[in-house]
């Protein structure tokens, strides 16, 4: 059996600057398809969702965005 280790660390500001637009767009694509709405409308909803979840970005209390190799 292979021993796999996962390390979790806080995301840096430069990683967050890449992560947020990427995730916002991906979430919008999913919303547009699931809700049968335009991409523009889905993007607005996605942006609102992220602003609600992370109102202070990386400084939002009790939130820990973590870097992931797939979105780099």
C-alpha cells in the first residue's frame, strides 16, 4: 500500500489572484448549464456567490482557500 500524504497550507495572495477568477468562471459555466441561463447572467451570480462566501477575500474569518495543482 502506497503512503500518500496531503499537505494543506494557506493560499498566498498571488495564488488567490489566479484562483478566484478561474473558479468564478468555472462555477459560472456550471450554473449556466444547470440553470439554463446565459453565461453573462451565470457569471454575475457566480461573482455574487464568491463575494458572499469570501467577503474579505483571503482575510475572511473561518475560511481557508487552499492551493490546488489543477488550476495552476
